[in-house]
C-alpha cells in the first residue's frame, strides 16, 4: 500500500505541476500576460512556497518535488507578468 500511495502522490504531483508548463511556454513565446491575474499569481506563488515548507517538514517527496517545480514555473510567469505588463 505504501508504494501505491507514493505512486499516486507522484502522479498527482506531475499532473498538477506540469499544468503550469503550457502557460509558461505561451507567455514566453507571445510575451503577452495581460489575461493572467497578478493577484492570483502572487497568491499561488505564496501557496506553493507554503506547500513546499510543509512537504519539507513532513518529508514528503511528492509534495517537495511538485512544489519545487511549480515554484519555478510560477516564478517564470510572475517575472513575465511584471516584465510585459
């Protein structure tokens, strides 16, 4: 059951993390971020950081991995949002 739980967590982590990838690629290619809500990006960034801290505290590989990668993607989107406002 422990292996199943780990695989389930990693699968969920991959799906939710890589959901940000298309938006990041689109923002990089088009240099257009007008339709992305700045408050949403800020709230999500802080939420991801909080999840990362939580994952570290409970030593959860899926939570740590997913939120580390998600923070990178959201930081790209945030940077582009500021740059191309």
